């Protein structure tokens, strides 16, 4: 049997939670696992030892330097074109593997769900989005039609895994946040490994270039805080952003470290004392599960990130209050614990749902 994962390459969150699920799958089954994805998602998946194909190239959101989402109508039109390209690619991979008993698992790659339905293949969808709300006013009519199609697509799946809290209904299972396993819950060992000698702030912006402004504003706040607090700043700038000289100066060398793109960001999150991040779902989930305090700043007008941030008590305007927010977090912080109690069962729940679906092939 073959489990064919179609992982959305928009950001890194889809890839990291799929890796978490597949870590459990590999311990439960010998069935072949293949990934179809693209960009940075391909890099992190293949770096974790999975067979992956780098074939998807989505259009980037139009985000200006101050992190305001723009030109959404243009992006939605481009997304429709991207969706059609993905359907052609998905069909090729599904047909190529049609000689096997094939299960399609899609992490918000809706093109593969559509093709799988036409090919009468079993389908499991992983998603925390049941409808989009990017457009307002008259243009929202376009989005309304897309949401109707999305609703029908979701209903057609054999199972829908939702990494959130809620009550199961119809074919939907709410299983809670899906995060990767830590190699150790000994924070002291991880902090030693990562050379975290002082209370540490971790700044991460995910897999897109949209968070450059957050990097600039966090460094600005950190330089002021360093006059009052003996802390360090780690920057996980990801695969799409290079930290340029204009962000750093020689006085930052001992206190600011640029990690670039790391495969085990979740372990840095666990080892750190505070996370400052865009309001992407995966980083918030990792912060919650690993019990690391966080400050989450959304991209302005990005409905999903704004909703995520709101649930955590933040909004876009908090980007101008980072100094006081970080200081407040450290003032209220207890002594750094050597380990924390972690409850991480959602990836296993997801893996078992996938295996149960496989049994009916």
C-alpha cells in the first residue's frame, strides 16, 4: 500500500505537522509514504528522511514591508491558476501510483482531493480552515463561491482531521494541536546543546519572507531591553529571508544570533524562554504544547493569522509594543524549568485515523 501525502508548500506549518504524523505512521506501519510538495516544505520533509517531490510552486501573498496583506483579489485569481496546475500534477502522481492500493492524504492541498474524488480514491484531509474570509464587500461574492466548493470538497472526504479543539461531527475529527516529538524533554540538555546561557528570546517568522518587519521591530525592542535585562535573542529567519547588515551591528554580536533555517525549530521553541513570532498556526501550537510563553503578531488583513493572534490575546498593533510586552513576560516569568510536562498525543491520533482509512482500501 502507498500513502501519498500532498502537503501544501505555503509556509512550513503544513510540512511540520505532516512530519509529526509520519513519525507515528512509521512506527505503526511499513506502508510506503511519499510526499508531493514544493519549496521550503520539500527541504524540511526530505531533510527528515522522507521521499519527497519538489513540484509545487505557489504564488506568494502580496505583503508590504509593514506586514499589510495587499492585492487579495489578484492573489485569489493567481491561486485559481495555481490550483489548476496542482490538479495536473496531482493527477500524474495518482495515476503513476494507481497500481498500488493508494490512500491520498492532503494537508490543505485541495487539488489532490478533487483529483482523488474523480479517481474514486480514499481521501483524508488535514485542515484547520473550513472557509476563507480574505475578501470584503462586493468582491466577497467570488470567495463565497470558492467556499461553497470547499465545503463540498470537505464533505466528500472519507475523513477530515482538524488539529484544533472541538466536538467531532460527521466526517470531521477534532484532535488538538499536531506537533513534532522532542528528542528529549531535558531542557537543560537542549539549552546546553544550543548554547543558551542566558534567558533567551526566540524570534521566528516561518517559511515566508512576510516577517521582515517583525525582525526589524524585535531587534529594535531588544536593543532597548538589553539595557535593562541580561537576555539573548535568537533569530530563526527561515529559508526565505537573509538577515542583512542593516538589521545588525557589531554591538549585537554577543547577544543576537541568527540561526537561519533550522530543521528542529520545535526544539528551539521548547528550550527558549519566550517566543516572538508571526501568528502562524504551527508555531502557536508548538508554543502551547511545549509550554513556552509567546507573543504572536499577525500579518495585517490576513484573516487566519489575525484570528490565531486574537485567540492568544494579540493583534497587529502589538508590533509597536514589543519592548513592553517582552519585558512584561520576563517580569512574570518563574525560574527556568529543567523540563516540562508535555502532552503530545494528537499526531498519534491522526496516524491511527489514516491507518483505519487504509484498512478499508
